């Protein structure tokens, strides 16, 4: 009795499947990071453009502009004030003495 040669069956290792899944996962993570980085760059670029525009407007405002010459048709003549003069009066130290020394009942400096 002669035996026939055995033929090996094709088989797939689980490691190959895992390697494919891992490659797909790595690709998806890389694309997400790339998209996030692009969005971040766009935000920075937009922020930079806005900042530059604000600086440009501020510089434009800071440029000195010529003012019109005043009219010298009517010369300035100062006028006396209509308010009455203040009348000086003596300060009343009596009220200050009673208020300040009443805080200390046993003082020797009473008037």
C-alpha cells in the first residue's frame, strides 16, 4: 500500500489579521491627528490675520491728523466771575475739643 503525498492546507495566522487591523487603526489615528493639526493651523492663521488687521487699524488711528486752524475773528476777552467772594471765618476749635476729648474720660487736658 502506497501512501499519497500529503498536501498542506492554506492557513491564516491571527497575527496577520491583527497586523492589518492595527495598520488600519494607525492610519485612522494619523488622519485624525493630521485633520486636527490642519484645523489648528487654520485657527492660528485666522487669529494672526485678525491680529494683523487690528494692528493695522490701530496704526492707522495713531497717525496724527491736521486740525483746523481756530478762528481769530473774535479775540478772547476774559470776564469777571458772577460768583460772590468767599467770606473768611475763624475755625471753631471748641467743637473739635469736645468731640476728641470725650473719648477719654480720665484726661487731664480739659478746658
